[in-house]
């Protein structure tokens, strides 16, 4: 659920015809002063953060003059609130408040419709008020096809105990509020307080919109960088991960960082789940063992090996983790060897020095476990694969033992070397990368096993050298599924002539910065 | 017996010529699902694994006769139109496999379905399977695995996680407890058939003697199952597991959600409500087959 800041939400409301206080966002104290001067009235300064209860944190201040606004803005900017540092504040006119109301929109999973809530009391403590005074609250289930009629809105406001001019003004505001939420695909929306001023106008004095992640693609105008539910701005690593997901529609990859700085003495691990329910259950199992998660990651929905590889590379960009835990439902419908190959490519490149327990139950799990065992055995730390009959609890215990045996060694992030393709190598583009075959090495190969390993069977021999059996365009369009089987086979059984370069934009620079600091 | 689908149900696959559609058409056909047609606009006249392809659901119905179910494999952004097309053509059960379907689209589909007396499973669902009869969607991945993992029997399975639908059913099979129908209700916040609606169907099914349910934090589905039991609309033994125990309850951004749902949605309230209603809530997935076995004795 992509959250919008108050100032962004208010801009949308205003465009939709809802009255909001005059104001602008400021990124510096000087800007705050300029805005206050323009408004030429006492102003309110509000920190912009994805949390409620800002007043209690001292995040809302009043100023009577531009000087005072500048001074107070200077104190608010840079303030630390939970996980985020305040980098912007909203400076707007202070309203003369006569009364406060509340309007909210949620999507009701039981009735499967938007539910509009109006309360004739608003402001802080609305939840408490709702419990104590249910008669002040009115709710309306909206038919998405028909939309919200103004007469319906009037009845809603009336039921909450308001009449007259205020009632009609509010009803009009509510229909516009719903229209904005609907057209912007908001999963939830809220105006609190909804203010009646001394001169009898209604204003949205505060507003929060949460946009449906799945509909963000319809709204490029919103400039949402990472369409995920966060209560803070995304970290650098999360942004890198999101770019990977954006560019590859195959399967789903979700990455959430719990901490950017792993404390020295705490048992953190990298977590790589597969599928929501299985991931959650697996997470519960490792947390029960006293581990903490550096990150929560989920690759599911039949992702290609290349996507799992990128996920692993991102997880292994977190210094200080003591182990790697991958586990899904235990019975995946997809072929599990793809994930195994993705992990092996990443672990090999990283010279993995912390143990990994990989629970890959599902279709062809035997093959997946064999791949992990055979190709992971020469790594500095142990890699073990488990299947459908091994419980997550058992796997979590095994990780605990392995970490102990490994003397609690902490993962060190390595720099990513500049990729230098061999100029004369045979190559073709894949959907998200490029495959190189160093044909000079091929004469030494007896088995030509890359042909057999290739899952989509798109390679053929030309003399003693493997080349594409399809057109390069077809390979690039996705016929090469980036299953990584040819590379893994050639690397471990033959001449190490094949490499599939799968860039992760920003990761190299990210690691460099990490190593510098 | 089974719920929602059996070997006689006449099925159409929308998006049959796409990457997923084609793969899963094979799974469904191989498993025994009565797939009578595929639909991809502009591809009418082709065939996929011997399944004739038509330009529209309506045309498929004209040429092949009445259609009971449509399974949809269409990119998320286009799902709404595909679903509305199927509903308009008179299909009464839709299985919407894709994930990332915009939530307002789901609400619109729901409105149209209600009007025409249709139902839907998903979106973001692995589908459903009645062992030995038919599979809709992608459960099992391949027919031979689906045959090995799932066996016919008296336990209904309803899950909010796709992987766990398979896993729980497989562990039940291992313990000697077959399944009547296993269903992944979908992973999204708003889905067509949710747990309580599935429970009502299992209640009506003569073969189902007990139900296993995989719940998760968020939504009111599990609480509504408890309500259903208390209002005596569901009376069969129910074993439940709720995922997400360790997930910290998220910082609430919305007061409105809290006003509507109260404390519904959290791990604690779900477990408490279900236990109050007499549901057997277990702490480990592996306790589900154990308890099921005891129940069947």
C-alpha cells in the first residue's frame, strides 16, 4: 500500500474540488519562511511522515510570523521519528476552528465494497470517541458501479447528527472525497480532522491517502517510487530490489529490510521465503529459535532462476548476517531446481561464508536438493537442502547448529567486480541479461552437457560449439528462460565457458558505499 | 462428492495461448478436468493441446455448449474485462489466478457477479482441486504430482496461502486422510469466495466430514468463520492454523480501519475468536494431519 504524504494527498483533494488550507511543502527552513510570508497569516508547520499522532511527537508547531516559521522549521527538519528522519514539512494557513469532524474510506472485505465513514466528532482520539459515542458515527456501503450519490452523502451526515448548511457542505465534500479516492485507486483514505471554520466553511485540515499497490501503474502522475507498504521511506537496498521486480514480470519478488545496521551481538540472519503463507510460517519458526531477521524477502509465483539469484545477491548485501534461511510452503507447484540454481550462482559468486539452510519442498525437490548439495559443497560454509517432509522448525534448528559450528562467523559483503565480457565470446541477450559462451574452451568439452541441461532446449551444436537454435530475438523475448542450467553445468562439470551476466542496477555502487563507510 | 468442481464441470480457459495459460491447460487436461474450450481474442480457430480456441467466451458457449467455469490466466491489468466477459456470458464460477489485480477492479467484478448470480475464487489464487476429479488453476503444477500428492477423502481444505493449500493437503494424504476439495481462496485483501463462504459450501457437502483451514493475519475472514459457527451455519469439526504470529502488528495508518474492524485482523483475536467458537486451533502445521486422523477415528 503506497502511502502518500499529507501534502500530496491534499493536493489531490484540492484538484478534486475539496477545500484545503492554503499551503506548500518546504524542504528547508528558508523555504518555510518564504511560504509563510506568501500566506501572510499565522501558519501551522507539520512534519510529513507516514505516521499518525504527530502532535504528540511535537511534530506540529504554530508560527505567527515568517521568522518564527523559519526558526521552528529548522528544528522540525532533521527530527528523528521512528525509522525516518524528517526531510519535509507542510507549511499552511492556520484555520480558526469551530468544529472538527471525521471522514474515512476503507474497503470492506466482508461486504466487498468501499465503506464510507463519517463522524460528527473528529480530531485526536477518534477511535475512543467511536467506541463511546456510536451515535456520532454513520457508515455507508458504496456500490462501486453507481458511485456515491449526493443524497446518500446527505443522509449519512444527517445520521451522524448534523443539519442545515453544514450538512449540505459536508455532503458535497464527501462525494468529492470519494471521487478522488476512487479515481486514484485509494485502498484507504481519511480526512481527520475535517474542520468547520468560524466563518462556516468546511476544510480538509489533514488527509492521508493510501494507494493500492496493484493500481499504481495507472497513476504515473503520483510519482510513487516503490509501490509497497512501508511506514517509512524505502531504504536504498529496497529501491534496488524494487527495480528488479519492476523490470521482470515473471513471478513476484518482495524485499523488506528490517534493519540497515545489524548490531554486533545479535543473531541476525538473511531470510528468503517463497509464498506468503509458507514464508510467514517459516519466519515464525526462525524467530522462535531466537533469530532476528535482517530482511524479509519473498520470491514466489514461479519466478525464473535469474530472479531468485538477484534476490539472493541483494540479501547477501547485508553485512553481519550469520546465516541464510530459505523456506516456503514445503510443497511448491513450481519446479524447485530453478530456485536451487539461482541460489547456487549467487552463493558461488559470493564465496558464501555463512551457513545456508534451504527448504525447497515441491515439484522436483530431489533435483533441487541434489543441486544444492553437489554444487554447494566447496563453499567455505555449509549449504544444506531440505524437502517437503522436513518441517520449518527442524530446518531452523539445523541452521542454529550450523551457525554454532561455523563459530557465529558474520557475513562480509564483497565488492562486485566490474563485468568484463570476453570480447570474442559468442553471446546473445536474454530477457534481463546477457549470455556469453567462450567458444575457445569448447573443444576441451566432451559431454556437451549444456545442451541437455538447457530447460527450454534452445541450444544446438555448430561443429563442437553450442549456439542458439532459435533466433537471438526469440531468446531475448523470453525463450531463454534464464534457468541458468547451462552455466551451472559448464561451471561445475566442464570448462567454465558459459556465464550469464545478470546485472542488478545500483548494487555495485551500493556495496562500494557500504565498504567505504 | 466435492464442492465447486468435479469431473463433469465444463471448463473454459481464458488466456489459454499465454505462457501460464498454456502450461496450466496441460495440467488441467492431463489431470482429468473437462476443459471444453480456450479463449484468446484474435486467436480463434487455433488449438492448444487439442483444446479448441475461440475469440470470446460467448462464442465458446455457442460452439461447445454451456460453460460452468472459467479459469482466467490474463495479465492483471486486463483481468477485469476478462472476468466481466465471462460473467456476461453466463458463467457461474470464475477462478481468477493472476495476482496484482487492482482492488477496485475486484470490487467491480464482485458487483457484476452478484448481479448475475455468479461466484469467483481469487484473485491471486493457485486454484482448487477435487482429488481424482478435476483441478482448476495450477495446484500440483503437473498432473502426475497432483495425483501423487492429493487423494480423495473426507477432509475439506481451505487456505489463504497457495503453497500451504498444497502442503497441508499433502501432509493429510501422508497421514492417510484424503480430501474432498482443496481450495486456495486467494492471497489478496478482498477475494471472491472467502473462508466463511467456503465453510458454508463444505457444510452442504455430504462427503466432507471435517475441514482444515489455513488462516492469516489481516482481513476478517477467520473471525467471520467463528461468527458462522456461533450462528450454527457451520457445524463440522474445524482444525485451523493461523500464520503470522510473529509479525509485529503494523503501525496503523488509518483510524477508519480501526473503527470498522475494531480489533479484528490480529493473530490474537483470530485465535481467540476461533477457540471461543470451538475450533481446534493448532500451533504447528504438522498437527493438522494428527488432529484430522483423531477426528476420523
